[in-house]
C-alpha cells in the first residue's frame, strides 16, 4: 500500500520527535526520496534548535522500529534515513555558508545611516516641500515621496543613503513631534526584492533581534519591497509597531500608483497616529 505523503504537521512532529515510531520511519524514507521535503525539515530544524537534535532524533531508532519487517526493507529504510540525514545537513550547511542577500546587507547599512542621521527639529512646511521636490528630481519619474504629515511625520532630511551593488541610494528622513524618526531609502533598480512587503526587522545582528523586538527603546522595525523599478526600504526605531505597520502599508500601496494619499487614507493615518503610543528613543 502506498504511504501517505508527509503533511506539514507530520514534518513538525518529526522534528520535535513526537511522531510514532512507524510513522517517523515513513517520513524519514520520504525525506530520502524528496529533496524539497528534506529542505523543509532543514528549515524547521534551523528555526527550532540546533543541528545536534537533527542527528539524535530520527534515524537512530530505525533498525529497532523495523525489526519485524523483511531484512531487505529494513536495510532500504535505514539507507533512506541516512540519505535524508546527509541531505538535511548539506542543506543546512549551504544555508549557513551562503552570503546574505544584497538587500539584507543594504538593510543593515541603512540602519547605521538611520542612527547617524543628525538630531534636529521637524522641518517647516516650506522646507518639507523643498526636500520633496529635490528627492523627486534626484530619482526621476519613478520616485514616490510620500507626504506623511497626516501621520504626524514631516520630511526633515534628504541625503545619500548606503550603496548597494555599486549604486547610491537616497535617504529621506521623517521626524515627528513626539520623538519619532522614520527613514525611507530609495534605490534605482532591483535588489532581489519581491513586489511585496518583506519584514527585515531581525536582520540587524545587534538591535532588533527576536528577543528585542517591540515597542521599546532601541528596537527597530524594517520592511522592504520593490515597486516601479525602485527598491524601497522603510525603517524606524522605538516606534509603536501598529503605527509602523499602518504607515508602511499605506506607503507600500501608494508606491505602485505614484500618487498622493487621498482623503480616506489621510484620515486613517491621522486616526492611527492619535491612537498610537509615543516613540521610545
């Protein structure tokens, strides 16, 4: 009888060592046949723990589990399990040895630029307009420079951002009256990003890791995407995560249309600003 293909729940239970012995052996055999399944299990091991558990969980008990089966089948399962183990360790090694993607390096450098952005007051309305026009001239028709005053943030800084693949990016800095600072980085051309919001908040090795994320001093939020030939990166530190999520979603949606926020969006940003806690810096 054909063995059922392992489900996502099977793979999770397999990694945790919670499958019945016979089903664990079947999953191990499936991993030996299907490299994609093996890569999924490698990713689960990477998320849940160390490679040490990988070695001790599955194949060790296979001879005992299959002792009642014919010797040729028992040997085949053991071989499949061994192949699965090699595949898993190989996949994990390739993941750990691979250099970070270009956008990850760009994000880390952008966080450094954000922190080096000099302190100062909010810009006046006239100064914000001048900076907006300057940014649009710099990047051409593809540029989208959002007006975030409805969100309590005024464009107060325009300068060179970090390089990526030999290209200069543009750093737009927005400042709020309650200590908030938000940085928008724009880079002409692609950088391996998708046209979808990608959470980059845990890429920095110092601040903003999984134990430090949240609305607290030093914790940062970061997202990136690609739109109309531009790579876009948005980040902030100490900002209420719900506020950052609302602002980033609105900028993301508008970046594909390249037009100003309408009255409904401005009202939503205004309300979100009123409901959010002040930034912690």
